């Protein structure tokens, strides 16, 4: 209450104050004027022994109602002169809203900030008749809205919605096995048996080698190799991809899941479990679309850098060196310095395996002059035998090396570094170890400690694993003519990693080498994974004693040759010939991956690619074309002002918020040009989309030009752009269908004229000298501007325009 206000008794017809209600003397009851209706007001009324009515100003107008012992209705955005409030605001009372209505009043503007005035029922009915505020109208509106909402919910067919969520199409999409299993045939079985067997013989030595890359004992590679094959049969969307441990996933496991305890895989298993959960939810929420923002140069640079890093990590095993760091550059330096300490027999063993593998590979690639079906039966057998030897070249080389190592051991010699004993048997199904105790150091690792070690690996491992799989699967999908669903692949990888963690495995993903072997072996469906997984289980159960004799050098060269195909430095020449700017993200990704960290290289490279993608959106091409009236108007347009000129601003890109400041800086030289143009025409023929920031920038430009009495007209607006500009209603906004119509608006010729004249110098043989001088002057000032956001043609600089 303000100082000086005194309480007075409001008297009724009998001269007494009804119900002993008091009001302040300062506020006067009066009817609102039309100008005051515009003012934002908020009126609230509560039900109780006394009715409190308060009115205040506010920038927002809200309507709310609540039930209870005290009923409150807040009102705004309603005509205060004709609003009534019913005593009961129960939703169940639909009739007789006007009975028992309470008339309220309006307070004087000077009193609106002072507080709340208290009135009784009698005072409201007898003393406030002039300012009738019909709150019953508000109540009816609220009830109507409530009924409309109920009707809208009633129209929703819940059964139909649930049928859509659980439709057969969706089930088939989430379980791709239902798509190909009903059409499975005998030729499919034959192809899948051959391919599955070939991949199974390939995955066993690779899995053991990948476990060494991950810094884990050999058995964990085999634990990670079988469950993914079974899962992909049910949930996989590509026939060629094989799910299991890969070189890149093993490298990332070594980077993010190294345990402080010796021979401990607990952190790697926990990483596999949470990576699977992240994979799964990424697929459920459809985040596979974000893989489209990782460009082809980034993927190629990442795979090349990863392949070189993995190959370098195996060189030390091939040469039998110890004490070599893990990072690429220190590893390269240490490997070269320790060449005198290399084990000769390990080097010779690896070199011999390379000769066998390369020879069998080249033998397989021999092209026969005669078609296979036309060969004699003997040559068909030879051809098929060569194909089998070439496909299983890795396992053949390792078997031969193991036989040689066994012979040396039988004679009491051990010249090679052997794999050693691998625990036999299939791993038990058990939850991941979220707590680990090491008796040797009397130390316990909790899940919090593991999370601190893994850190960003929870996100980086799934993302890079998906990049690897999509890069590999996309190549074979294009060759075979089918489409990979990234979201379904994410779901499949998620389930596969979670189940792998329950079998004590480390993170898995699609692999390049085994996918290539699978495709070359003639796989027909994902059912080949059943054979692959079965072979790994048989090896775990019965063949692990034989793995003791496998030389480490032979496994190392198998990995080196497997990742050799991932190095795609020759793609640089393609980038150079097609689009040289793509070399920037390639070099950034490659150098950061090799010199700093393989995980962050792809992230930084993707960021550079996104910047290059967004740069054209922030610097759109805008052409400013000074024109005289004779170029824009038709022969039937009778122009009085022949000395004025018009600027046509033609936009060649979309106009979104990153480009608005640049666009304003490009257009603003027209604001200071002398002589001023008569008007500016914005040709939006190539502008397909704008946003609210663009609308705000347009509003500022329109106001700036209006201060100089320069008319701005938009033409060739597309439907979406036209709707957004029309709804936002910027001040001084004008539009036309064509450039000629826009020129008529600028020169005040609103009536339709003859056929439009083309925009260009060739359509006019004569030009007005004054118009040409004005045009040249504007072109000169624009050319001298420091802002390079527009282009002026040579004809424009000479007084004409294309």
C-alpha cells in the first residue's frame, strides 16, 4: 500500500458497509477505456470467506484454474470490460454458468502496484456493476477445450497404435532372419557351409592374435569369437559381415581397458558389456543416421592409420623383440633401435609364413583361360583344390609353422617364441566382473575404478566400431546389391557385445579380412555364422592343447597381411583429381591418428569434415546486379522516373542462421551507396529453406533500407519460405512472383503489363545515359567494398549486366 492511502467503508444501498468489507480509498471503480484494454493484465480470484481480486500487469497472458477449498482463476488476454466469473468452476457443471456470477472491477492504473483489495459478495454485486468482467465466458472456454481434448484422445485407436508398434513388418525388420529363413534353399546351405568353414578356420588364429593386440591372454580372443557369429545370424542385416574380434576393436581395448593386474581381462569385459548397451540404445533411438556425417576421406584415413598402427604393433612379435612401447612413434623408434636384439628364428619363421601366404594368395588369383564349366573333371578338381588352399592360406601357414615348432621341441630345441598353454573348455555363462580382487597386490578394483580407467572409451569404442563395420559392410553391400540398415546393425552389435561380456569376451565388431573371406567364399545368407561359431566352440573344447605349439611370429605376420588391405593411401590420387579440399580431413585424421591417438584422430577428422560441410552454408554465394528500369520492365510499363536504378540480389544457396551475418555484411554496402538505388530485389529462386534467425536478419535489413526510402521486394519465393515470412510478418515486407513484378512494385506500377522483358543487356539496344552512369557508380562502390560476399560481372562494371 502506498503512503497516504486510508481505509474507508464501502456503503451499500442502506448506507452500511455490506459484510464489513473494507477497501482503500485510492482506487476508484471505473470502466476501462478502449486504449487500456491493450494493456497486459492479470486478474486472479480466490474463493473463501472473502473474495480477493487482484490485477497486475505482465508480459505474459495466462489462463489457469484449480480446484480445492479455495478456487483460483488467473486471467489474461481477455477483454476486461466483459468478463464474468462463475462462483463454481467445477468441470461437472455445464449449465447455468451465468447464475450466481460475481461482478469484479478494474483498479485505477495508479493503484495497480499497491496491493490487493478485499470485497464481499454484496459489495461486488451492488457497487461494481459498471465494470462487468464475465468470468463465466472463461469457464465455458476452459470446459470446451477440455471436451475437445477428451474427444481427441477418444479418437486415438490404441489397438491400431499397438498393432503398428508390433506389426509383422517391424518384427521382420528387427529380426532379419524372418526375411531370409523362409526362402532358404539347398544351394544356400552349400554356400553357407563352405563359407562358414573357411571363416571358422580363419578366425581361430586371428582371434588368438587379436587377444595379444588387446594385451590379454590368448583364450580371451577365442571367447570373443563365437557368440557374435550366432547373434548375427538372427539380428544381422548383411549376409557378408562377420561379427567378432577385430584389429581395431582390439587396439581400442588395449588403449582404454588395460588392467593394472597381470593377465586380467575384467576391465575389457566390463567395457564390452557397456559398449553393447550403448550400441543397443543407439540403434533403438535411430542414431545410426549420424554415421552419414563421417565422410569417406575420414573413414579411409582412419582405417589406414589403424592398419599401420596394428601392423607396427606386430612387428615386435615377428622380430621377437621385448620392452617396446605401445604408442606408434615410440614403438617405431624402439623397434628400429632393437633390431640387433631381434630373434633370428622368429624372424625366419615369420618370413617363411609370409612367403606361403602370399604364394597361395597369388595362386588363387590365377585366371584360367577356359571357363570352369568347360574344364575337364581333372582340371576342375585341381582348380577347386587351389581355391581351397588359397582361401585357407592363413591356417595352412600356421599349421606348417606349428608342425616345425613341434619337431624342434621333440628334439629338445625351442628356437621360436610359442603361444603357450591355453585353458581348454567353453567359458561359463556369468555376469561381467564389476569388482575384482588381486591377492598378489591386495587391491580391489570397483566399477568406479574401472570407469575411471575406461573413461571416454565407453563412447569411442562403439562409435569407431560402428564406423569400421559400416565402412566394411558398405563396400560389400554395394557389390552384392543390398542395403545395410545402420540402426539394425547397432542393435545387433549391442546384443552381441552384451552376450560376449557374459562369456568373458572383449568388444567385438565387424571385421574386414573375415568379411572379405566370407564374401569370396560364396556365402549366401548370415547362416554361415552358425558354422563359424560351431568351429570355434569345437576348437575351444578339444583343440586348445594343440595351440600351445603355434609360434607367435606366424600369428604376427597373419595380422600384418590381414590389415595390409586396409591401407588405402592410393585413394589420395582420387581425392586430388575429384575434390582437392577432401585431402584436408584425410591428412588431419591420418596424422592425428598416427602421431597422437587413433581414437581421437577420427573425432578430430570428422569435426574438420563437418566444418567444411557447413562453411558453404555460412558463406552463401550472392550476386548483386545493378540494373536500370528498362532492363526490368516490359514495353507496356510507362515509367516516369527513368534515372533510378534497381539492385537485384540473387542468392544461390540456402539461407540459414550461420549465413545471416555474412549476408547482412554483403548487402549493407547498398545502404551506403551513392546515389541510392530506387529499390532492391531479393531473388530467392534458389533459396529452399530459411529459419527464424534469417527472418530476424531480414527484418533488420528491411528497416535499415526503409530509413533510406529504399524499397525491398522479394520474388521467386518457394512455398516453405513464403509461409515462414508471411507468418512472421516482418515490417515493410513485400513480395512478388517475378523480378519484373517486383520492379513494378518498386516503381509504383502495380497493374499488369505486357510480356516480361528478359534480364540482360542483349534485350535492349538503347540505354539511358543517366541510368548507365548511376549503375556504373553503384558498381564501382560495390567493387571497392572490402566485403567479398558478392560478384560483379564484367558487363556490370561496363554499365550493363548479365
